[in-house]
C-alpha cells in the first residue's frame, strides 16, 4: 500500500513538473510573439515609407531587433521589384552579415531560412555563400540555394546547379523543371548539353527535358529525338513531350517505332506526338493502337486519328462495342463539345 502511494505521489509530481514546463514554454512563446508584434508595428511603417519614397532617412536598427527587422525586410523583398526592392536591400545591407551565423547552425531549418533571406536581401554581395549552400548536408537547404541561383542574372551558376540535380531526385520533377526554366533562354546551351550527355543520370535528364519544354526551345527537339532509344522510359516520355511541344516532322522517324513500345505510357505518348508531327502514313499504326487493352492508349489513338483527319473511320468504330468504340465515341464527343 505504501509503495502504491509512493508511486502515485511520484506520478503527480512528474505531471506537475511537465505542466509547469509547458506553462513556462507557453509564456516564453507568448512573450516572443508580443515582442515581434511590437517590432513589426514599429518597423513596417518605416519600410513602407522608405519603399514609397516618402522617407529618405534610414534609421539605425537596434542590435537586439536586427533579426526581426531582417525577417520583415525579407518578407517585403519577396513581393517587390526594381527600385522598391533596392530600397529594402539598402536598408538591410548593414545588417545582413548577421545572417551568416545561421548558415552554420545545426538546424537545417535555420540554415535554409538564412539562405532564403540572404538570397532576397543581398544575393549580389553574398553570392558565394549561396553557392556554398548547394553542398549543404541537407538537400532541402541545397534546393533553397539552387532556386535562388536559378535566375537570369546568375547564368554563371547554372552549371553548378545542374551538377547538383541528383540531390533533388526525391522532389517533384515538375518543380525542378520549373526552377531551371526560370533561368531563361541564357541557360539553353547548358540545358541542351545536359540532355544530350549520356553520362548524366536519366532521371535528371528527364527533368532537364521538362525545362526545355517550358522554355519552348525548338533547337532541343533533335537532341530529344536522339535520346528516344534510351532504355529509361521516364526519360523517353519526357523527350516525347518535348518533341510534341516544339518538334516538327523531322523527328517523326525517331518517334514512329515507339507506337509499339511495350510500356503503355510510352506508346500513348508516341501516338499523341505523331498526331502533331506525323502524316497519313501513320494512320495504320495508330489505328492498331485503338485496339490496345489500355484506355490510355486507346483514347490517345482515337484523338490522334481525329487530328489526322480520320473522322469517318472513328464514326465507323463508334458504332461497335468495346474499348475501341468507347474511345472513338469519346473523341468525337470532345470534338463536338
């Protein structure tokens, strides 16, 4: 009985300690929030005045408020361009070095936040720190740096970013393709070289094909055609989509063998591409695919036949039963809608 009472007493003491710790943390958190609100209410009007030009005087930031003010300035900088952005950067310039300490913080979240703030407030003067962050132990921090450096004004960093693409293999390919496309047409020569380099990983080459498609680069279509013999289906599909977007009849011979590819998703893309760059000689092969057992292939085949002027053939097929007839009817319905 005494032992049980002792156990219950210890449990009550432990619970009281935990409750006290939670209360203390909440009080501290509330205190920090109130302090940040106070600093924000003081400095937001100052920054607005500087940006709008109504105030030419840049006040000195108290040492214990520097980090908060830089956070506020970075928030403004992400929304501004041109002279207004430069005004915020001038305000921040004397204090940005304080963020360099965070680049060595054990927390990847803190390091990533520091890279982000430095990149919007002082990329020109601190570019070497952002480039170094490409090799941060955290791929998330590296990606933050890569996004900052994927900019038309940072063409010299394009190769460095491309050399780290393997670090972002677990991120959305469309996200990385969009990031690379933001560099603009100045990066095309490097992107084309990467796509055609058989020593580069297939997954990363597929991502680069996606960026070339977003940039609407017609000169990359012949490179993509040369990649269609790859054993990597993901890469082949990315190149087919690139050809579909910017290619011409010149790439049709390289695409035609893929209408019989064993992977249904490759076959369906090839059929779709030929509907844009093919001709009447492709009708037979595409018609063959409307009888495929994959709905993805049959509907693409039906749409391709419509694109190639085979409406009468589709109307005949639509009179029957099965997947081919359903796909023919759907394609005709889409045309009429």
